[in-house]
C-alpha cells in the first residue's frame, strides 16, 4: 500500500512500469542487479533436505544466469548480473522459476544500480574502489 493524495492505494505493477517508462527509456538503460533466490517449505510431493541446504535449487538458478550470456558473478549470498533492464529481469524471472520446484514458496531479494549509458560497471566499480583504497586522499 502506498499513499497517494491522502488515500492508501494498493501496489500496482502496471502503474510502476508506466512511471518507469516516463522516467527513462528501458532500452539502453544498463543496470547491475544483485539478486538472491531461494526456496522455502517442503516441495510438492517431497520433503525438505535434512541439512536445510538450498544449494541444489540455487545451482538451477545460476545455470539459468550462466546460460544467458550476460556478464555475471556469483558470491556466497548474491548473484550479480549486468545488462539492459528487460534482459536482466527476464533472466531473474527464469532463475526464480527454476527454483520453484524445490519448495512450496520462493524468496527473491533484489537490489539494482541503474545507470543509463554505462556498460562494464560490474568490474569498473570495483576497479575504481581498489584505486581509491590504494591511493587514499588523492
């Protein structure tokens, strides 16, 4: 729920898309998106793993990301992917769908850095950070 003109309004994804379309052209809008997707609850017709590991489910999601051909990096907690808005969100949707069979529900966490006109920022940001660490105060 959000506030609009003093009234509480239900979340409307179509209105969000419309406001994004008015803000910038999604084509050519490069982004880095960090996401984490994991199942919870027992899958239909099965039981949860005794060790509560979600590695098999996460492996399926990472396979989708790798097959996309987009620049990506996976760490112990998140997978980062870089590309244009629509292609990145398509990959995240397919990765989430790949995890669905592993539980009765899925948790998806995302954080995005949207910077139109820039590419290669997944590495570029880290390179600038390392230079700043090596040369403090310059």
